[in-house]
């Protein structure tokens, strides 16, 4: 595998086709627009269940899966992309529902949203102990628990919500259920990195490309940049550096999860804008840029293509993708149903001040 680090344009790198273990496809006409990008980057993707209404039952998850499949690009070869479904965990999710969902073979995980923590999370968990019957069923059958690892308690500073969640929720949960397979999703702090590194092997974490490349200055300096507003919110540079070291360390504790979260431009550029960064159009390229910055492109394939699949007990993809270092400018907007969205790196990105990107050929 040749290195792209400090390499001239035209240099190529071939890796196993990645999977995305955290993706927002939305619902309705916009799903097809999102899939145009996701299917060029990934072989499989975990579909987040925070729709309106949330995907709380097996039937709802299977119906949503069918809508995603019906929205795939018409020229996409059959079977070359698979949505992996999740249930939206609530205080009332039953053990029977958990077992029914997992038995389908299509529903791979449950998503734990603390009530009010992020987009469409109002129906989320209000007390972790209320979910224990469902979580014990998940532990028994080997189903993965995906966690938005932030408290939503009023009065807790938005920059401190992840460390508080670790102390109040994660540590007691891991102690109570030592065999439950857990993914702390989109970790954003050094606190989370340090905890995951020392936690039992059943506890792992996904990291987004935007948390690897940007700190909170991208959001706040020189005026508020709404398209960098996401949850967990971007943190200090010391946290970004810790995430970058973790992702490029080669540890199987960490893997790719984009949390690519599309919103219509009018919902982002508003007095009260939505949280979410859209990266589906160039996620693997952005991860490659982050790894290149650390001289660790030899670790990119395992992070993108092996560690997550192994944790979910999925076979590794057999397809490959080739990344080529080549200059291009990301469009200022993409279609999003009846509206448009503004992606990360729209136009000329003055935050990062670089025009060199990676283009992908999937084969």
C-alpha cells in the first residue's frame, strides 16, 4: 500500500472498502440525495433511528430499511451497499422487542439517546436504569448498544457533557453489564479517549472526521459558522489532538463513524440552527487527510474498514476503493430533497486553507 503522505498529486492508495458505523440518511425524498454520496464511500452504514416519529419497533426499522433500499441510486450494482438498521431505545423498550429485532438479521444495534441531547432525541432515555431489562437482553444475545455519550442535564456546560456522562452513566453501566457490547459514538474529548483506552474490550468508540480535523475555533472565530455546529460540539485543540492520536494509533478500540448529519440550508442558517455536519460527500478523503497529517496512512485501512466490522461481528468487505490525491473544490451546495444543503468544505475552505483532496474510485 503506497503512502500519500507528502506525496505529489496523482499518488494512489488502495484500501478495503470502508463501512460507516454512524450515518443519518433522513427520510423521504432527501434520502436519495444522501445515498448518492454514501454509496460511493461505504459498503455498509449504520442507519440512525432518530426520525419523526423515531424508529422504536422492529416493524418500523424494517420499513425504514426498505425505504432506504428503494432510494438507492438506480445504477448501483445490486448488493453493493447495505444499510444496517438500529432501534431507538426508550424507557419502555422491552426485552422481547430487542430479541425480535435482532432475530431479523437486519437490525444490528440499539441507539441510546439521552432525552433532549441532540436532533430528534425528545423520546430518548430519561433514566438509564429504566432501560436495564432491554440492555440485559442485548447483553445476552450480543447486540450492540450505540450511545450518544453526553448528559442533557440542565446546568451542565455543553463542553463538559461528555466527561460527565462517562462518570455518571458509562462507568456504572459497564460495571453492571460487563459483557454488553458498547460503542461510545462520535467521542469528542481526551476524557473519552482515556476512558476507552482503559475500558474493557467490549467498550469501543467511533470518531468523526470533523472532530479529527477541526476544533471549536472553526465554529466560533471570525463569526459563527453554523455548518460546523454539531453535537457533540467541537472542543479545544487539546481534545482534537487526543482524538487524532487515538484514531491513528492502530488500536482496535477506535473506528470510523462519520455522524454525517444533513440539514436543509435554511435549517442551519437560522436564529436557532440545527446541529449536524454533512461529510458524506468526502468522508473517507477527510479521514485520509487526518491520517496523512500524522504520517499514519498505513493505519487508515484498519480504522476505516476493519475495527468497526470486527466489533459488530460482520465479515470484512471484499471490495476495494482507490484514493487518488487530486485537486478539487467541493461544491457550495448539494441537492437535499426540495431544498439544498451546505457540506463541510463547501467551496474554498479558508479554515483549513488547502485545495488538495482525495478522489475515490470504488471497485
